[in-house]
C-alpha cells in the first residue's frame, strides 16, 4: 500500500505525466550529472531521473516515503536515499571532486523559503536548481523593485543566483490538490556576486532591516545607521522607500556601513 500525504509535512504528491515530462525536459539530465532530489514523495520525478543518470541522491525526511523510494532502485546502487531533514542537510557533502550538484524537487510549501536560504548558503557546491514552488513564492523571487512581491527573498537570491520561471502548474497535477497554483523555477548560482558586496553578513542584515520597515523612507528606516548625506552619496534620495531600490543599490548602501 502506497503512503498517503501528510498534511503536517505539507505533502502534495505530483502525479500528472505531462507535467512530470515537462519538468524532466527543463532539467535536461545528463548521464554523469550528480542530481539531488529534495523530497522524493512517491517517486514521480525519482523514477524518470533514475532512467537517465548514473547516480541519484534523494533527501527525504518521511521514513515511510524513504522506504517506498528505496523500493524503486534497480539494485545497481545508483539510488541513494538520505533519511534527513533538508533544512539541516549538508548538501555540499555529496559533492565529489570538482563535480557540483544539481538540485531538483517539489518543495513543501511550508518550508520553501527557509530551504532556499539554506541552499543559498551552499551555492558554491551547486550547478543549478529546478524546484517547484508555490506560485506566490516564485513571484517573490523574480519580482521587480517597487512591486508588492519584491522583498528580502528577491534581493538575497538576486545577489548570487539568476532566476527564471519555467512554467506554472495547476492544483490538479497533485494529490491531494493544493489550494494554490505552483511554479517550476530555475535558479542558477553565479561564481561571484552579481554586483559588488563589501560584506555578506552586513549586506544580509541591512536588507533584513530595510524590508522590516519597507513602507518607511530610507532616511527614517536607516536612522542611526546612515545619514541622509551618505544615502545621497550613492545617488539615492533619502525620501525614497527601500522597496523601490534595485538589489545593487541596496548593496551600495550596505557597503557604507
């Protein structure tokens, strides 16, 4: 008997063959790729990936699903199931030599944002990510400055990853169907920051502060950190709201700290 979805783990199992085939085409797996799937579920992506690559790692926190996935292996040892919490998992430990990892997965809605930040910290070990996210979260990642979706997640990922929406997926592609649409997103880590960042930690703290007071002007939000004169030195009006600035402009202000 196949395992059923657990609501507390945010599980929605992908089952639509057309959507699965479309995701595989977007990933375009090569035989020698080292792919890590997050949350294998019932194996909707696991099975077709196993047909196309030599080694597949799956990180699955649910013991029932881990056991089910292990049953998909053909016996030649090329499926490795890691019974672990993806939020705490050391993905970089799976890297062998110079071969970096490709991440795929239908990410649980309830942990997608913290999981993306966790993967961001391990970006040097990654080639790319093809992930299914709640459409609302995907919109935040590719949002433009000044829009309602633009925020901390947008800026932090933009600093080190190129983001591209591949296609949207309706609720009917899952069992049980979620109440929202999903989006398949491609994220490609860059070897260097995409714009100058003087100090990563200072930048992260600065962005967190700006978006915790996103409706305030920069002059008010940054009071005690930067003077209006310092803000103006970067060609930015202190009366501007931080949510209207491009990621590179926020990094330029953070570099003054």
